[in-house]
């Protein structure tokens, strides 16, 4: 997925990825919702 990093959509995907990798930074509740479905 490194080849599509230049795409504007890739930037959005990267942001979503970072939010998933560190959801606790955004909201602890989100972290619980993601891990404890």
C-alpha cells in the first residue's frame, strides 16, 4: 500500500489507520468499542 501513499485517498486511509492504532488518544470509549465488540 506504499505505492498509493501519493493518493489523496491514501492520506484519509492513513488517518483512519492511525486512529485505529491509537484510538485511546482520541477516545478511550472508541478503544473499548473496537476491541470489545
